[in-house]
C-alpha cells in the first residue's frame, strides 16, 4: 500500500498536503482500493467553509457510496475539474492527478492533530 511520507492522514482515509496557504485533499491508496471502481465524485461544497470531520462530499463506487470527511477546517476553493469526466483517476493516481479538492485552511495548527505516514500505516495494518 502506497503511503507517501510527505502527507498527513485522517482515520477516515483522507490525505492532505500543504501548498503555501492552500491545502490539497484526496483519499488514500488504501481507501480507493477498498472502494473499488469509483464512478462519480460529488462535491457541492465549493465556496463553503467546512469544519474538521464534517462531510465535504461523497464518492460513488460500483459497490457503495462513501462520505468524504474534512481533515481540517477550511474553505473549499476548488474541485478537481478532471473528476467530472474521469472519476476513475482517483483509483489510478490517488496522490497525484486524483486529488479531490483544494481548500484554504482556517488554522494551520489543525495539521498537528493529523496522522503522519507511520501512524497511518499502523492504522491500516491492524
């Protein structure tokens, strides 16, 4: 299972990466493999401020629908435009082209409460 060291993780299987004053969020390799073939990504919260641990959208896979939870409080700035036509890119490249949203975090201190790569690996290997 691919767990990049440069990201932070949630127990709900989202990852987050800081890029100056913006953060990029997606789902982990583990999450996409558990969901199987993703057929639709729905994020109707662009422009809204979503609190940590609240739902910011959902993924529809062949077998199920899964909520996506916000890792940190912030304003949703953008949905990955590629996902409208090609939601399967989340399966193909979850940490790269398959990113889901970009946000403006409210408090950078929130990142300290997230899991590092080692802690996340421990979580998924239980």
